[in-house]
C-alpha cells in the first residue's frame, strides 16, 4: 500500500502543482480578460461618447433645419387654409352678387310695373276727367236744349195765343243755367 500511497501522494502533489499552475493561469487569463474587457469597454465608451457628441453636433445642425421645416410646413398649411377661405369668400361673394343682381332686376321690373301702372292710372284719371268734362258738357247742352225746348214751347204756346190775341216774341237764353 505504501506504493499506492506514494503514487497517490505523487499524483496529488503533481495534481496540486498542476492545479496551482492552472489556477494561476486562470487568474492570469481572468486578469488579462478583465483588463482587455475594461479596455474594450473604455474603447466603446469613448466611441459611444464620440458618437453622442457627433449626434449632439448634428442635432444642433438639424434643429434649425427642422424648425425651419416645421415653420414652412405651418406656413404652407396656413396658406392652404387661407386659400380655401379665399375660395369660400369668393364663392360667397359670387352668390351674394347673384342675389343682389336678382334683387336689382326684380326691383327694376317692379319699378317698371309701378311706373307703367302709375302712367295707366294717370291716363285713366285723365280719361275719367275728360269723360266727366264731356258729361258735364253734354249735361249742360241737354239743360240748354231743355231750356230752349221750354222756351220754344212757351213761344209756340204764346204764338198760338198771340195769333188769337196778337204776336209776342221772347229772346233765347244762350248760357248754361
């Protein structure tokens, strides 16, 4: 057994030496990996920092362009809205002009009809006055004729009486009584 113990001890010793060397190699590799990882991390942090700085610089250049673009877009939308409103106003104005023209035409027609009716009324009044004057003249002539008839009847009656008694003459009335 002693030999087994010796082999086991030699194996343990060899194994311990290899394990220690392996552990030391692992520690060296870990240290090296940690160092490389730190270097890579620092490198990427510098790269990210540079990219962020570049992004900030480009952002500061882009912001005015973006603001200008937003302002132009807003101005374009405002102009489009104004154009729509102008079209609506023009359409409304055209409608009102049409209504106004229609009202003026209607008023003109009504005025023409009114003037025609007034002329016709005046003509009718003039005709009525002329008729009244004519009737007055006819009435006056009729009255004169009746007066003359009465006078002639009286004269005829007096002549008939006068022939029996002697002649008598009466002058005629020429005015309207």
